[in-house]
């Protein structure tokens, strides 16, 4: 008779990876603050997204905090690449 597979422990599997990412974020924040760039919209969007980590639908809410919610396409791109945050987000 086959034994049922043991459920994998997500903490055991992913903790070290999450820990490393958290340290990377903390180091990034230290650099931004040291350079006096805390008013940059991307940094502010990251701060807003971090606040969503203590919510029930954290992955969805983090993504929304970093997303442009507008539905109408722009006439012409103002940059050559995506910037990862919405520059016109109301503060």
C-alpha cells in the first residue's frame, strides 16, 4: 500500500529566498534614503506596496499599488521602457 505524500512545508522551501529578498529591499531603501531620493514616485509606490503586506489579499494589493489603473491608452509613450510604478498616482 502506498503512503500518501507528505505536504511540502512552504516555510522550509521558501523562507531563505524570501529572507534574501527582504534584505535586498531594506538595502535598497537605505540607499535611496542616503541619497535623498525618497520623494521619487517609484520609491513612494514601493512604500505604498509594502503597506499592503499586512492585508488579506497581499499579492493582489501589492500588484495594484504598483499598477496604473487607467484604462484609456496614452497617445504616445513618454519613455522607452516601463518604470514599474504609476508616475501620476495621487498622493
